[in-house]
C-alpha cells in the first residue's frame, strides 16, 4: 500500500509539473493575429503588416502577463523580433500593393523575461502622453532632399533637441526596414496622408511633420518648410532664420533646430484644434447607383459612424465624409465590418463598392 502511494504521489508531481509547463507555453503562444496593410509596393505592405502584427501579438502577451501595455512603447521592433521563438504564416495573400495574412506567434519565455526585466522599471518612470507626433527632418542640398543618410546633420540636431525638450511628444522614425520601405521613393517635401499613414500607425502618432531645411547662400538665410500631415488636413508654414553673423553652419543648424522645436511645441495645439480626427473622407467606386445605396446602408448599420456628408455623386464615384465614432484604428474597425479602406492622395480613403 505504501509503495502504491509513493508511485501515485510521484505521478501526481510529474503531472503537475507538466501542466504548469504546458500552461506557460500556451501563454507565450499568440495565434490568429491578423496582418494586413497597403503600401507603395507589395514588399512595403508586407513589411509593415508583419511588424504591426508582431507588435499586436506582443501587446496581447503583455496583457496575459498582467503587465502594463505602456511597456510596449519602450520596446523596439528589433527587440520584439528577438523575443520570437517561431512563427507560422497562414492565408497569405498579395493583391496589387496590399498584403494580408494570419500569424501564429510563439515567444521565447527566457528572452521575454530578459528584455522586460529592465523595461518595467523604465515604464514606471515615463509619463505617457496621449498626443504624439512624427517628425521627418529633411535636409535639401542642391535640390535633392535627404533623410536617412549619415550626413544629415539636420536630423541629428532635431533629434538632440527632441530628447532635451519633449521626448514624449515628438519622435523621429527609427529608419528601419519598415520605415524606409514605407517612405522610400516618396517626395518628402510633398508627402500626403496616404503615404505617411503606415508610419503614423506604427508609432501610434496623431500627425506627422515634414521639416525641410535649406540654406539660401545669397541672402544668408536658413529656411525650414514645416508641412503638417494628418487625417483631415495638410498645412504648410515656412520659417526663416537670418544668419546675420554668418556663423559656422553646424552651429546654425543646431540653433535652427532648437527654434523649430520651440515653434512646434507652441503650435501643435492650434493645429490640433483645426483638425478633426473623427472626420474621414471617402472616395467610393461604384458601377451603378444600387452599389452606392447598398454601401450606404452598410455604413449606416456599421455602428462606426453617426453622420454622412455627401459631396459628390457621379456615374463612377461618390465623394463623401463620415464622422467616425468607433474605438481604435478606423481602418481596422471598418475592415472588421467587411469594408476595406485603402489610403489615397489628398487625405481620401477608397472603397471599391462595385
């Protein structure tokens, strides 16, 4: 009887140990993560969709571990990739410049614990702000704008002033593969919302500012063209800084960067007041009036809008704006209702209702 009892206890302990290990393993497996995006190319769309899906899976893992979701903001894309033990891609589809797939991701417990050990301390000290803005410092030399090259002193100076004055409000893109894929080939002096939207979504930012620096040697004057791009508007302001003493160019760039950040800190509030983030401009492609009537009913029954403003109806297109009342990213919210939005120039989103 005693021998049987010992065997029973041993088996019970082994079973408990196995159950705990299996439970741990299940916590670190995040399945059914939807990855979808549109970009300037299929590669750009896939890269952005993949990195966004990994971050979404990581946020889900934090929730399971009962940790603050703000910690995710302090974890870089490379760190998230390092924490992934394995991933499985299902239902992968590429149509034009759009990509979609479903990911099953397993994180490595040891790597997650190692990376998060220091992040928890940092997150308790950082004040999270609800307003964030992406800054893209462009330096124009001989009419050729540059951002990512190492010689962009303007980018370094802007970054230095952000760290010193408002690190929680402004940020410069990391310049990783996803950023370069999204913005590569784009004229950053004439960028619109459709082109910048993937970057805003990645960094969870409200708007972007393209800061184009140039130097007029004839008038000894530094110029900064500030272009604000958000969902409902695009606005340009040109700042001018006289170089009366003809100081060292590096020193001038630092001073102009400081004054430009001061200007942004004082003006973003006014820009935000003139911007309505709930207003979405739609361009609907139709084959008949019936297509439009069916889509209109679908929009009204979606629970995502409370107002439709009709601007134009033609044989092939309907232009309108809607007031979004849903939660979270509106592109994802509409997609869940079976309405696919694709970014277009002039801050419009296209719906194919044919």
